[in-house]
C-alpha cells in the first residue's frame, strides 16, 4: 500500500508542539527509528505507520525526526538559517527549497 505524504522535500514546515520552523530534507513512509528512540523521544506517541520527516531546524544546527501529525505547513514560508542548507538545496523560490539534482 502506498503512503500519501502531506509534505514534500524542500517544504517549509512548522512544528505544532515545539513551535519551530524548518525544511524537510527526507521522508520515511513510516517510522524507521529504534524502539528505544521512540520510547524516549516520541512522548506524544505518534503513529508509526504514518509518514515521518527529517527536518533541518531554522536558526539551529539541529536535524529532527518528526511524525507527520506534529507538523503543519508554514503559513508564511521564508528561507531558514541552517549550516547544512546548501548541502541539500540549490536555492529558495516561491516559498520552498529546490532540490539539487546534480
């Protein structure tokens, strides 16, 4: 069964619980972490069988792993500040990042 993801790579999102913005750099169709990580980090017990996203956090060095239900589309997307941004994207245009396919 194909999983439909609400968000896409390069999209600017807002974390509903922790109130930060970021950009999606990768998507897992379902939870791919360890049982230990899930128990320790996923305190709200989000579903494992729904999409999870790898996110560069704005104005931080952090990369997070977030369940889809904890994210929303950023209403006013703007470029994020993160030291790894240029390793994943070639630019920011029309409210999202463009993937560097070269």
